[in-house]
C-alpha cells in the first residue's frame, strides 16, 4: 500500500476507536428501564455532557436535557441515596446533590465508611473509593437517622445523616482531621 492509503486507514481506524470510546449524546430515551441505582450511575457518567443537568432529591434522580425535556427516575420506596463529599481543606455549601456540577476535594480516595442506625447497629462497614467528583454515594433505608464515621489514613470525622422526605442529599460538612 502506498503511504496516503495507509495514513487514511490509520486515521479512519483511530476515529472509529475514538467514536466507540466517547459516550453517546445523552437523551431521555436512554433512561428507559433503568433502576434508580443505574440512573445515578448514568448521571455520573454523563457529567460534563454539554447542557445536561442532573441531580438527586429524596424522591428521584432528575435529568434536565438541553432540549428542555426532563426525566425522573423514582427512588425506591424503602431507600434513598445520600452523597457525601468528605474534605480536608475545602468544601462547598450544598443541600441537593448535582451529579452534573457538585465537585468534592477528595477524588478517587479510599475511605472507610461506618454507618450505624439510631439503635447503634452497624448497617454499613466498608471501604469505598470516592468517585471522580469526590463523592461517596450511600444507599440507606428511609426515615432513619444515622451516625456516619469516615476514616482516610489517620484522619477521621463523624456526623449525622437523615433519610426523611425533606433530608438533604448532598453532605459537604464532614471534615477529615
């Protein structure tokens, strides 16, 4: 083969690889049949997609598309998600977690998470890695008050979370010290 043909094939092959690696343009149709957990994961994957806004309330994962369409995926009746952005040096005030915009300080960090219910029973004890947005996403039973303890290396913090209809879904007040 001559050089221009080889170069063209190489460019076309690279373009095809790039096209398969890039996410499809987000659309409401892509949310059909997704569980709430899958919808939340999809919102995280679509972070930075031009004009898409996504957030989670105590009731649903909400998507607002650039064309004006809005789609919600209702959360389970017995559970809701609370997003926590632990921090060391900087944070932001927040009540509703926007997957499309909230950014925590600690990106892809391993954090030991212990969650206890009001009776003191441990309902979660595991090491989680913060997402690229710096958040941990915890699926917890509704209508509860929890005590959460976080540990990263020698730094620790504790706080109280609630999972009521009026509870915050974005917790940015837990400073690791």
